[in-house]
């Protein structure tokens, strides 16, 4: 039971990050039916910018929490600018093109952002300065750190704020009208281009926060970190129902819990029993180098995409998605 509770806590933490990233996918798809495969790279840029800022400020007399918040404050506008640039330069000219063209463009933008990050920050794994002292609390036999609590609470606050924005503000009303029918929304006075650009900017801001969460929690960042994270967040969005905001939240949390339970019960048993001596050596070396490694994670990716395949086979519209016909 202690192992189960511990893995549930880890899964909720990981699932909260997935949910934040999945919101960016589902918001863009809900409005223009585009899968922005470059969204994971925006998460990576947020983590890298925050890493640079936190590294510079780590040796100063600033309080640790203020240093992290400063990193977030710098990462969010940079990612928002990247999101706006992607929409304005890469996606808007192809809005009336066949759907395959924007999809290929999104993959190209993803590769471009990766290599730009490679030029700026190199290919080395960056170790985040651990300036916030981790405090561990024991609840029901499960160890919960203050960082995990902060991540979950922050994700809940962000989701609540986004729900308020979408369902209780004029911009949210314009977003929902554009998602229903852009042409009719334009005739009713909605600036469709502005609404779509705002959606990309908001999604990029959420990606920046998620990038800082990942870097702070795991302690590392690299220019390729957004690829698999983006794919898993996309899987979470599809799991909950692509284009459905509550579905993205539910899908992210469920995917994180499934990954943690699967890796904890199956990955650890097989890997640690078969390669326990090697695991000890690798763990000791990684700790000496300042890197973080999670054993059992070899099977995490498998569980994520097995769940995705099962959902697509049994319920293609996702858990909270609606079965609707194609537009005329």
C-alpha cells in the first residue's frame, strides 16, 4: 500500500505537468483544428530560459523563491513571443491550405526550435541549481515534498484561471465562437486573427510554466526534452478528448498516474532485479555528476502509448470528447 500511495503521488505530480502542456494542444486544436507539434519545444525553451536566469541569480542574495519566480517571469514572455511568431509566420499563411501542410510545417518548426536551442545552450544536459531546499512530509506512508505540493497546487490554480478565462470573459466567448465557426464569428464582429493569436500566446505561456516545473522538479534540462514530453501531453489531450479543456486536464492526470503505477510495479521489478548491480553503479555515477535518473522509467513511455492506443480503439473521441460529424 505504501508503494501504491507513493506512485499515486508521483503520478499526480507528473500528470499535473502533462495537463498544463496538454491544455496548449487542446486550445489550439479546438479553434483551428491544428496539432501544434512544436508545442513541446516551447516547453523546452521555457525551461532553458528559466535555467539561464536562475543560474545567474543563484549566487546572489535574493531569496530562493524569488529567484525561481524571476525565472518564470522571464520565461513566460519569451515563450509567448515564440508562440506568437509561430502563429504569425508559420501557421497563419497556411490557414486555408490542406490540413497536411500545417502539420508538416509544425514538425519543421519543432526541428528549427530544437536546433536554435542547440546553438544557444549546447547539447549538454543542464543541471538546474537546487536553490529551494526540499522538505519531505509523510502522509499515509507516502513521501511528499514541498516541490510536489507546489506543482500540484499551481497546476490547479492555472486550470481554474484558464477555465474562468474561457467560460467567463469576453475573450473566452470569442474563443468559443471562433471554435464553433470562424466565418460566422467574423461576421458577428469577432477579430478571428486576434483570437487565434491570443490562443497561441496563452498556450505558450502555459508551456513556459510547465517547462520551469519540469526543470525544477527533475533538476535537469536539455534541448531535446520537449520532444517526448510534447508527445505524451498530446496523448493526454487525445485521451481526455482533443479540443476539450476539462478533458485535457483529466487526460493529463490519468496518464501521469498510469505511467507512475506501471513504472513502479513493473519497471522496477524487472529492471532492478535483473540489473541491480548496474543500477547501483549508474545511480552513483549520476549523483556524482549532479544528474538525476529515474529507474523504472524505461517502461513509462510504453504505458503512455498503450493507453492511448486502447482509448483510440475503444473510444476514438476520448473520455470526455463528443462524437460529432465533420463540418460541411
